[in-house]
C-alpha cells in the first residue's frame, strides 16, 4: 500500500450533525485489534471475515472491487448498536489459476453460510453495488432469515459491452494485480476523487490501493458476474410471495431525477414497483462508495430506517454504548 500521511483529528467539539471526521488509518487499526476473526469453509472455498460490536447482526456485502476494509468505517460508526459482520467471499481466495465466471447465486450461498455460522437470528443486510445485487437475490429466498436490507446503488439488470466482456475473459487468466494495469490509478482517481472529502485525500489513496491490491484474475471473475445479470425473477418472487417482504431501503448517490444515473434510477423504480415494503433515500454527494466517503451519513440513514421500520419485524437495536 502506498505511504500516506495520517490525518489529524480535531479536538474541538463538533456539532451533532457534523461529526468528527474519521481517520481511516486509526479506524482500520482499531477494527483489526478489536474485532473477532473467523474462517468458514464455503461451497467453493474459504470465506474469511471478522465481527465487531454488539447488538443485532448487521452483515455487510462488499462492492464489486476491494475487500472488507472498504466497509470498515461504516461498521465502526455502527458498532455500538450492531454486531457488524465483515467478510470476503470465497472468490477472493479462489486457489485455481483458471477461474470460472461465477454467479451472484455463488455469493448468496456464501452469505447464507456466514449467517448460519456467525449470526443468531434474522440479520440486516447492507450491500453496495454488486453487494446490493447479492442482497436483492437473497431477499427473494430469505425464509425469514433477513430482517431488513439497505441496498446502495441497487442493481437489477446489467450487461457488459463486447470489449468489457473480452477484457474480463482475458483477465481471468492473467497474473498480477489490478494496480499493474496501465492507467489503473489515474482512472480510479478520475472516477472517484469528486466524492471523497477534500480534507482527507489520503482516504482516496486508501481506496485506490485497496482496490488495486485485488488479483487481476479475481477482479475479472467478479466483473463477469455483472454480465447478463437479471434479477427480474427475484423481484417477481418478492412480489408474489405469501410472506411480506422485509423492509428495504434503497439508497442512490443522487436524487432519482438526476439524468446522469438513468440505469440506477430504472433499477430503483423497478424495485419500488414490485416491493411494497421498499423505500428510497438519496445520498447526494457521496458517490458509489458512500460506505467509505461519508460513513456517518450512511450510518445515520441506516439507523433512521431501522428505527422507523416495523418493530415487529426487526430485532431490537442495541442502545449506544451497550
């Protein structure tokens, strides 16, 4: 990982609506020191994870690229009210040099294994990007195992372009890491810099390094999961189920009226049209990685949503500091 300068944390009191900024260096160190680590044998390989905090289980589902550390800041903010479960699915440790594309169903199977081994009772899911697709697919077969779900940047249907499909197939057999690709770092900075807090550009450096550390063949395999992704059947099952769907909060980085996000808006509208228990909130200015760019704001949405949801469906929230 590239060397970056740690951000100093202000000591002056901060208004409740503008909490003290998080130093990702200190948070990661604290999570690593204070969390319980574990390993589970999944159907396709080893699943590694950790848990921190106390209260009802809050299971984080990672975005397309990067590992559990991308969700650590949000988990840290919520640790006093929830037992936060962070993990890397079995595709991250796939030992074979030749990798099959994999499906979202593979990741759902990993989720169920984690829930069986690490959670007591129904869980709350928090998924971002690809993780939101995993969460939506799991909701369609939840069997009372999911109490609620928060899905940021939800995906329902995606396709890779012909060049993307070609590149991911080639990448599935190449050595090295994402950071070895020409132009990787500049592309990441161009795509994500506007969303990160200007007072702490080292957090952007962390996101770039964390993502770039992913083996190229693993990144390609995960990207291929988005080709021909179609969760319309999952929505139909949720709509026709005899059981009421758990409460679902859909979070988009901008308002639904933002024409720069037509596919994401379409996905949100499609979910809302099928699932009566779904609602939507905008997380303006946070980008696709709100879990890392603005963890306090995301955590506030999660808390508010769970507090306002049907208390008969949700496990009681722990009192802060308990």
